[in-house]
C-alpha cells in the first residue's frame, strides 16, 4: 500500500489525478476553514504537506488486494479488529470519487483525524465487504441505523 508523498510535486506526478484532486480539495477546505496554511515550502522550493497535522494520518492508496487486509474494522463485541476482507464496518466517510474509479474509506481514529484509504474499483468491486461497508456507512450516517454482518 502506498502512502501519499509529502511533496505536492511528487503527489501530482505519481498518484492518480482523481485521488490527487480529492486530497488537494480536502486540504484546501481545511485551510480555508481554519484560516491556516496547508503546506510549507522545502529547501528546493516545493510545497510539502504535513498530513499528520492536517488530516490526522497519511492518505493511503491500495495497490493490491492483499493491501485491503491493512484496513481494520473494530469488532467491539469480540474486542478484536478484523480486516475489511473478513468483515464489513461503518466508516465516517465511505464515498465514491467522481468517476467511481476509486472509493474513499475514512474513520477518525484520534482527536487529529485518521487515515483515508483510496481503493481502486477493481478491488472494491471484488470485495463484498467494501460494498457493504459503503452501504452501511451511508445508511447509518443519514440517521438510519444498520448493523454490520459477518
């Protein structure tokens, strides 16, 4: 699984444009909302982002089906964490990006925020728990309770 590079130039050159657009839009929204800078210029003159400070975690891009095992779902009843290939869960953000080539799953895991996972369609379409997590999350977040099933 890839972690977003700190340098904006590298992010733009190496990551899918749709994911880059989503990350930059999120950072700009935070900057406007907080009236704060979203990046600093490094010694070479390139803008760098402090994702931990701004988002509470570094955005991740899933590259293989096996990477999905790093996306954890807390099972409070069993007091364990399972990965998304084993169980669906509820996320604060579970949304398709504009073209539906990617899905973003995000949960706040601390006061600072959390990690966002950008999942290509070839993986979210082949993992029923991701699709169920999307359904549950959007159902739950709109005020209609649902429960995750194994």
